[in-house]
C-alpha cells in the first residue's frame, strides 16, 4: 500500500503584483483630475432649477455615482503605489540613462 504519490502543486503567483511605472501614475492622476471636473459639472447641473422635471429617472445622479466609484478605484490604486518603497516606484525612471532630465544642465558632474 504505502503513501499515494505526491501531486505537484500549481505554481504560486508572485508575492507582489508588478507596480505601475511613474509615467502611468502621472497619467492616472491626470485622469482623476478630468473625472473630478466632470463630477463638479454634473453636480452644478443637478442643482439647477427644473432639473427634476428634465431628468425624472435621475440618470445624472447615476452617472455621478459611476464617476465617483471610478475615481475611488483610481485613488486606491494610486495610494497603493504611493505606499510602496520609493525604489520600487522609481526604479525604471531613475535607472534609465536615456531619460531626458529637464534640468540636466543645472547638475554639475
């Protein structure tokens, strides 16, 4: 009889998911600012007189809720990125010798 043969376990996924790059974080922050502007514009529309008659199904309110949840997801993503160590966040940005630094002429060799 004896023991049954060992079954190989499926490969374990990486402990940490790959972090987004610095440029992706900047792009995400830009998206957030545009989303905030959309939310503020829709909030102004809601407070206009006669809004209830023009939008009886409250589609604008649903759109605001959708934009808020999208913004919240993005902010959580940026917060996780910001909480990681700075080496992980800027690794590729700092180690790229081809990166064109805007103030390179001010840096003395």
